[in-house]
C-alpha cells in the first residue's frame, strides 16, 4: 500500500496515496464536524458554511477563487454530511500546491461578506424548498427525525427556512472557530502527489490553526417512532427502519452484508420478491447507515396507493426470513460484490482520497485494503442471521411515509408482527 501519514504539531493529519502513473491528483480537507455538531440555533450552518467558503477571502474574491482553479483546468467542490464536511479539488500534478493554498485560504480567511451571505441564504432557502418538493428526499429527512427525535443527529442537513435566515457572519465565524481545529481536520490526497511536499505546504498554510478544543457531539440515542405526511403525490414513499450498528461495533460488517443480501441489487431478496415476482413497486432497496456511535438499517420503497397495504407485510415476511434462511452462497456473493466495489474504487484518486480521510476520522488511521477485505471475508451466514434477528426483532421500529399512505400500517403493529 502506497499510503503515507504525517501528524502535524497542530494535530492535523496529512495522508497521501501516491499513484505516480497518473497526471493528476485529488486532494481535500475533511473536517470532523457536520450537522450533528450544530447547536439548536445553528441548524443548517454546516451546510451554509460549505457554500460560503467559496464566496471570498481576505485575498481572493469569489470570482478569483473560481478563476484560480479553473485557469489550470481544475475544479473545486464540497459536501456536508451528518458527521463530516469535506472541501476538495482535482488538479494536474503540477498544481497541487495551488489547490492546497486555495483550500487553506477558504478554510481560514473567508470573510463571510454580508451581501454574499444574504444571497447564499436565499439559495439555500430555495434548496430546502426543492428538497421538500421531492418526496424521494423528504421521506429520508422524516425518517431520520423519527429515529432520533429532538437530537442534532436527527435534524436535516439543510436546516429550516427560519434557522438559515437567522444566520449572521458572526454566527458562522463562531461555529467555525469552535469546530474547525487541527485535531478535527485531515488533509488527504491521492494521485500523482509528493507526500513530503504536501506536508510542507500544510505546515505553512495551516500554521495558525488552533490545535484542539472542538466539543464532542451529543451522543446519539436511537428511539424509533413514525412521521407521516399525507399528500396528493401519486406514489407513496415509505422508509421502514431499525437501529443499525456503529462503525466501530462488532456487527458493522455483518449489517453491511445483510443490507446487500436483502436489497442491494437486482438479485437481492426484496427486489426479486417485491418487484419481480409481485410487481408491487418500481423501486425497493435496503440500506445501512453507520455513524460514530449509532446506526440505522432501513428499507425504502415507492408504490401506488392501492399497493401500500400489501407492500409492508411482504417486506416484513422477507425480514423474518432473513433471520433464518440467509445462505452461505448469498453471503459469498455479497462479499464478492463488496470486494469488487472496494477494488474498483481504488482506480479513482478522488475516491481514494475520500476513503483515506474518512478512515482517519472514523478509526484514527488508514485501513489497508487487505485488512478490510479480510474483515468482510470473516462474515458468515450464521453471523448475518444473528445480526438480522437482533436488528429486526429486538428494538424499536422507525417508519416514515409521504403521499397516499392512509392504508400504511402503524409502527406499533409492525413491531408486534416482527416480534411474534
């Protein structure tokens, strides 16, 4: 493995994965702060900050930031999640120092100009409206809120119209000072990149970064429940879920395999039974989202009003069957799928850089591919069945629905059915 790691005096970690046969490199700064790092009055500020970082610094206007990267054929982007925020660039190998300089500039010297902030807040208000108009997206917001009620981890990443409109430049600065500190930040790069050179750039450009002090987020407490929104959409959008497993938990990899066996592709149990055999819906799949201290396992589907009452019992039957009948052949097939996906991701420098950063943030070190594959290969059908029983029959149920859902079963009856 060509990965190298260096910890700076301020706690920031620099990671590189050298791919010398390439002419380009992907690099970024990942911060261990996302939606669940926000206080109540800051709901949506992590995402707003991601937008505002490109809107001007003490030395560059927003146009100059865009021109600086585009003049060399590169691009900049960013993304916010529940637990992390990333700012990244893709450039030719000779422009890595330029890209690192721009990233350091926007993360330490942004001015958060009043006029730019007002415009960007309006853009995000429109984004919130678009998300609410899209039941495919909105139902997952309702699901997360039902699973973790009255907790930062259960709030939407975008925020609310009221919370976003209330932000001021000083609100953003305070959040950034509190959370954007050295031991919560990782610089990762993959492609044709010189590790020692990037370390020197990081030492110079992030010399003034505070080393620590970010508070730990509120511990997640999965509770379950339901959120329903009856609307005149043609399709009923439904997410049924349970408590999953955290990244560092014993059952994490087994839960990942379980999600793929049940609803990870066209050969999966849910797809074959619900779509192919019964024609109850166009889309059905399962997922497992892991967090640092919790997780959710879910099944998502969209179906017609007349099919709603039939869909859930079939899903529940498949979940019960999973606790007893998952076979060695199914687990081997999924392990091969996961392994292929991991190995294919190695062909993308952007994917490799992001993977390195997330591993450092979650596990405190880069995880060699061979170690990950070995952990997955240890998963047996018996272990997957055990985890399925724990997830589906031992805890609270979460249910979210949007559309014509009058015939959708309630969360209590679903729980009773699974626990019989």
